C-alpha cells in the first residue's frame, strides 16, 4: 500500500512539473514573438516613413511621424496573434534625427492546478534609423 501512494505521488508531481514547463514555455514564446515582431515592425515602418524628397533635396535624413505611426500599426496588426490583446504606446517619434520609442504590452493567462495566473509581458524598444554615410 505504501508503494502505491509513492507511485501516485511521483506521477502527480511529474504531471504538475510538465504543466509548469508548458506554462513557462508558452510565456517565453509569447515574449520572444512580441520582441521579434516589435523589432521587425519598427524597422520596416521606419523605412516606409523615410522622407525621400527631403533626402534628395538637402541630404537630410528624416522620417514622417504620421506615416510611421500608420505603417507601424498596420504592420503590427497584420502579424500579431489574434488570441491576445495588445496595448501599443508610442512615446517619442523624432522626425530628425529619426528616432522612435515604443512599448507593447500584452498579458498571458495560464491554468495550473485550478489556479489562474496572469503574466504581464512588456516589450520596449528605442530605435534609431541609420543610413550609410557616403564620402
């Protein structure tokens, strides 16, 4: 009888450990997905918002603020997971020199042993558009 209880204990601890590993793997994958999406979307939106007319006219590297925000939201919405709710905060968009500061927040819920746990995932990025300097 004692051995039976030990077997049940070992099996139940194993199942709980697998559930914890699954939960933290999901959270880690969500965080990595959000960060890669944020980085790639920011870079693409900055290139789309590049003011080519100003560069050709005077050699000034600048971006258009409204174009950047529009392109960023569109690109992010196209690639974001539909199962999550995102909060996008754009702190700073400098047109010249081109610099942006963003924060994307989402939350992940997990059920482990009849207990709901909420994890807030926050990713921040400060990006500067660099251009090759010709001499």
